[in-house]
C-alpha cells in the first residue's frame, strides 16, 4: 500500500474538513448540551455524498473508495463526535448491508433514498439504523439473540427487544437481526412506522448525547416477506462482515476525536502561561504532545491500511480489529492528556476537551469492546 494519499483523497479531506469546521464544530457544544441531533448539518450532507459513503453511484452513493470513506468519518468526528457516530452508523451499519446484500428492488427502494439524503415529509433526510444488541446479550450474537421472526403467508411477524440502537428515533428503517427458521439468524428490513414497533426514550448517556440511542421493542411487527435482507439463515455471517467495516469507521471516528483534542491541547499550551512562559515550553507538556502526535499518526495509518485492504477486496477482519483496538485506546490516552494539559480548565464544560473526553469513552466499547478485539486478533494469530 502507498501510504501517501492521492490528490483526489487530499481534496476530499479538505472539503469534508471545511464542512465539518463550518457546520459541526461550531454547534458541537450545543448539540451535546441540548442532546439534539444536528439536523441542520445532516440536510446538507446528502448533496456532498456524506450519507452515501458505502453506496454505489448507481444508487446515489458518493462513489468514494474505502479510504476516502474513513477520511470522511474521521473529519466529521473531529468536528462533532455525536454527529460522527450517527453518520457512521447510518453509512456503515445500514447503507453497507443494503449495498452488500440487497436485491436491486431493495436498493432502489431503501438504499437510494438513504444515500442521497432524500427528505422525509418533515424535510429531514432519511437515515437508517441497525438493531443487534439485546438486553440479555451484548457481544454474543450467535447465542444471545432472542428476537424472532416467523413467516406467516407473505409476511414476517417479529417479536422481541433490542437495546443500544443508534439512530432508532431518527431513522426511517431499522435493519433487525432476528432468529428465523431452523433457529438461524437473518437480517430483516423494518420501517420505523410499522405498527407494533416501539422506540423507547433516548438513553441518558455519558457522552455522544446528540447521537440518539434507544431500546426498541417488536410486538407482532408485520413486514413483507421481501424485506428479508440477503439469504435467510446467513444473518450472522452477514452481520460480522458488516461489523468488520464498522470497526474501521469507529477507528476513524476515534482518530478524529483524538485529533480534535490534540489540536485543542496545542492551542491551549501556547496561550496558557505558568512561571512566566507558555506551558508549551515545559518539557512535561512537550512529552504529552509528542506522544499524542506519534500515536495519532500511527492509529490513522492503521485505519487507512484496513480501509485499503477492504477496498482491494482482501481479508481485513484482523487489520480492522487491530485498527479499532489501537485507535480507540490511543484516543483515550490523547483525550486524557489533553485534559491534563488544560489543568483545571480541562474539567470545565467551557473547554471542548471535557466534551471530547466524554464522547470518546464509547469508542473502546461500541462495535465490539477492546476485549472482543483482542479475542479476534489472538484467535487469528494463534490459529484457534
């Protein structure tokens, strides 16, 4: 892999960064404090291609490569973690499985409106979600999923419960992992206006408050038989493939958050003076800045490499887990030290590093915890 970005990728990064600085970073504090999704920015994302990163051009997608998609999520996250998570979930967890497994009719009906940001009746762009986790099972999808879909004539009847569903209240569809015939897992497309689908109140979270997360219950939810996504009984394998791509997105989002905290720390270190000089001149601060610069660069390259392998249709399960593991743990360290650089002010909501630190805390948990990533990596390395 050539680790130098192409001129097209550099131009794309600058375009997304400019949008993020104007539309996201300026509203990030308000988004967090009001726990409100940034619809104003989302409306402008469709024409820029930011809602169709994982969709082919034929269906309204941006037509960008996997590295460019990671760059976009990184830059969005640098501006606002909440918006970054919501858009990453829309692209990677809803549009991606539709692009990978959808029929031509499903792609025309569902993917194209999602990828282009087609407005709903209220003028807001259509977004999507994926429901996997259940109250009694986190990472154990194979054995823990109890939500069941029974085929009745030309319809699936779905009963069960999901939790931690990102975007549920702002989505037009929720792709749902269900147990179907022969007790195997399948993915089914569920429009959010379907009778019997109940979306609970937004979870009160530590961070990422502008990215709504909900419990979802299914009470005899009836959807057409043709809403089955992909092959019946292959839902687990399909989901794991989707999660591989999602881990690249979370790694990219973590890099963006780390970059934002890093830049804030640099700025503050030049402004704040102690003992008659800016704190940037103190060795203790310099070492924290040096470590952050080094680790962010390493994390970014790991994320880009995993994305490049995905683009080249090579195996990327382990590289994606490595990138996600390393980038999210780097993000934790960088954001921790950014608060240290700020001292007492870093603990105040008046400064962005306080919000960024809270936002990044999910990164080592969502899309598979650090412990799960280590299991994936170790089992592959050891051949288990």
